[in-house]
């Protein structure tokens, strides 16, 4: 029996090799995995042309996955540097790479990713259209926007962020309900400007069925972009954000009718007390389609530390239903991240994802922590380093302040509670000052 997409295969009861890989990784039965996939609640983004991919599943009942944004820009043209970031991100455990290139030979970079990188690859065709056609924004035609989607599909990308929820109706409501920071989505602002200048409907909304046909042909996952995501706390959960989400819920159903896999993108900047409710709203409106969030960033005043503000929000979001966290680096709002920023952003996001997986009771998530605790109890430093999320940093910190005695650290020394409890429970004498 033939199938068009992973969703189509699940609905027909066909087990794909990608499903087998994901089921094993997630310690889930194939039947359970396929049931969720058939309903659209788990996706396996995997373009038929991305042959070097190592498949991963995305869904709230699976381990929370991490996406890393990077790419070439006018101010940062070094393709080799971006590839180095890609390789480091994969080594550090990121399951997905999103190419946001906006300058130069973007197609060459994109093809290199899909030919060499085993991670899930995502793109934003709106950015690339502006670069590829190299002409004023208002002169790009509706068909040209769609042609870029086709090109990205042919190049092997696994998911595409398509900003099709901001149609004329949504844009009109946005203009009537003023925001503090307007539209902060790059893709959203570009298509909004195009609609304003041409007077035409958003081509990604108007020609949505044609885009779905492309996605079905290559098994592209549709990532429904949130053009109206809040860019500050004041704009969180406002009319524009929620109305667009309603539209995205409708577009999700239309995609499922064509067996196209879908995930929905979400906030953005958001106060802590609104995050859980937003996750519930999304699950209801989009019937459990995987939710892909940027952060959320829980305060607006921490430039240089926004990997922390995003990790706080990401942990809460994933606990209550988000399944895919877009990393945020210390460079957010300031500049393109360098290699060190990428590392900091990935680690912060992985901490958030793992914390949420523990809270959700994901099978096997707590095992890692229990192993670390056992190593700590034994004062087995080498095993502790091996279990660290970032072993290099842990080793460096210990080496920079070596203790007098190897079985302690320079913080506690002979006052080490773990050491002293081990000894007293073993019937030994503890003489802290004399040792």
C-alpha cells in the first residue's frame, strides 16, 4: 500500500522506518505513536528528499524538542561559521535547525544543510523570496511567493513556517486595536507590508490549498506562523494574537484533510501567569496539534540574559502542552549570536525542556537525574561529569578551584554534608577540623 505523508501512513496503518526510529527513542509502542499521528497530535517532520535525517517526533506526550535558529545575514556573511554553529548545535543535542538566512546565496546554504545535517531542517520562505527575487517588496507577485515554497520543498526542508494566518480580516483588526510593539514577527511584518502596499489578500492564505498540495507531495510539515505573536508583555493574549490563533486552528483542520502534518507557532513575550492558559487555548482551538513556542520570554527587561527569561517561560509552556521550544540566546534583541551564544541558548532550552519532561512524567525523563544523584552521593566526580548536560563547563569549573582533598569541592571541603553522612552512616568517626 502506498502513502503520501507520515500522517497518511499512520492513518492507513502503514509502519514507516521513521516511525520505528521515533517509537524506539520515545519508549512508545508503534500503535500508540500511530494513533497520535493519525489524529495530528504527533508529527515526524521528514522531507522525502532529506535522506540524511535522523528522525524525531514532536508532540506534547513525547520528550520536548529543541530548535536552533541561525543563518546568513547582510551583517554576517560567513557560511562556514554558520555551519560550525549547526554542527555544534547537533552535537549538543538540538533536534532541529531553522535556517533564517536573509542574504547572499541562501539556496546553496539551504542545500548544504539538507545534504549534510541529520537534524530536522526548517525555513521561512517569506525571507528567502525577498532575497531571491531581489526587487521591491510590492513587486513580488502572489505566484512568486508560492514558487519559493515549491523551491524549498524541492531543496529538502522538513518544515516551513508559513505566515498564512494574517489575512486581510486579521490585519484590519490589528490596525483597529493598537499595540505597544506592533508586529514583531519578521515574516509577519513583511507580508503585512506587502498586503498594505498591494491591496491584495495574503497569498499564503488565498492559495493555501496549493501550498498544502506541495507539502503533501514532499511530506513537508506545515508550521503555521504566528505573525501576531506578542513582542512585549503588554501585547500578550490580545485580540490580534487570539484571532490569528483561531484562524490557525481552522487552517490546521484543512491541512489534516489532505494528510499534511502540522504544528502551530506561538508566543512570544508573555507574563508567567498567562502561559498555562495560552497552552490550553491552543490545544483546544488546534485540537492538540503540536505547539512550537519562542520562549515565551517572561520579562522585557533582560537583554543579554534572554536565554534565561525564555527558559523560564519555556519550562512552563512545555509543562502545560508545548512540544517544541525555539531556543533563545543571550544575544536576543541585540545581535546575531556567535558560537558561545548558541551554546548558552541551547543549554538553557535543554534545561527547560528536560524540566518540563520531568513534570509531565515523560517515560525515562527522571532516570537521568536519579543517575546524577547517585553519582553525587558516591562523590564520583568523573561519573558526575559524564552525566552533565554540559560536561566541559562542569570540568572547567572544578579545575579552576581545585579542593585540598579530591573527594570534596572548594565550597565545603571537610564540611561536605554528603561525605560526612556517608562516613557516619558507615560507622566511621567524623572529625571535621582535624582532617
